[in-house]
C-alpha cells in the first residue's frame, strides 16, 4: 500500500513538473560575473550587419520594417531607423518571455571587453541572477553591442526600458517623444505604464515587472551556452562558426 502511494505521489509530481529545456554549455566559451541594464531604442541592432557577423548559417540578425512585424526585404545592412532616412528597426518579437518560474529566454546587447564588441554577435549566454533574484536565470542571445557598454555588461532588450543614447528610433517608428516611453535612461517605471506601448511590445515591457519582479539592473553570473532553436528562429542568426 505504501509503495502504491509513493508511486502515485511521484507520478503526480511529474505531471506538475515545469518544462526544463536542456541547456548545453560551450566549452571554452565566455563566462564570469557581469552587470545588467535595460534598453529598447527600436534601432536595427548592430548584429544585423553581415560584415561583422560570422555564424554557422552566415545570417545576421533579422530586422523589420516600421510595423515591427514585416521582415526587411532590402539587402543586409539597410540603414537603421535610428539614422535620418533609416528604414530598418528591431523586430517586435525579439523580446523576452518566460519558459518557467526560474528560466526565461530573451535578447541582449553586450560587451565582454568594454565598448563596441562585435566579435560575439549572436552567441547565447545563460545569465544567473544574484541578490533578490537568486535562483532565476535568463538565456539571452547577443544581438547588439555599443560604445556605452562596460566590460561584461548585458543591456537587456526590453520594450519600455529606455532609449538610451539613440533617440530617433522609437520616435520615427512609433511617434514617441525623443525620450521614448518613460525616462530616456530607465524607461517606464511601473507595469501600468507598459500599456502605453504598441500592443506587440506590451508583454515584453511587463516582463521586467513580472519575471524580474521590478528589480533594477540585477548583477549576474554568466556562461556561454548553445543557442536554443526558439531564439534562432526569431533572429535568423545562429551560433558562431
């Protein structure tokens, strides 16, 4: 009788177990401790330029037209919407989402050396949060870099996260003020403010207040891992060759 109860309990537990994707570390890949910030400037990401991207499938990060949904059909390197006359913007589906209570997928600008660091375009990195968010992780694909980033710095792509130093992208795409939604640095301050964003971006904005519990710029430990097919499907850009 006790054995039957035990087996039943194990079966019940397995039925309610959360999905846990297999995460494959890259031997010799980047790893260490890092810092995070957040941004969403609506620009075409720097890893969308094929001259600097060297991946197995040879594809840079996909960009979109002004509606955030239609893939850009121009040749690679179409001018970013953050420049006057630009036509390429971040795709609205390249935002974070929750896999289970302790894991999320998403995208990030990053630098491992400080400043512009194009050599790591499209790699994937598992971020393990510290402090208040200890026990939670976020697996991100690097789709961007920037001169304003420090060493081992991850600028997480989150709509409503602040436009930072590029103030033309969201204003030309969505008609926002130059500062975007909320503050130029930091973005919106409450989950309710996410409702002012276009519908396709609202859940990506609310991710910060739900999964990340509104914790500002948590520190992380990081390790390079194999890119999940779900992220590659959204960007078109895969692991390094």
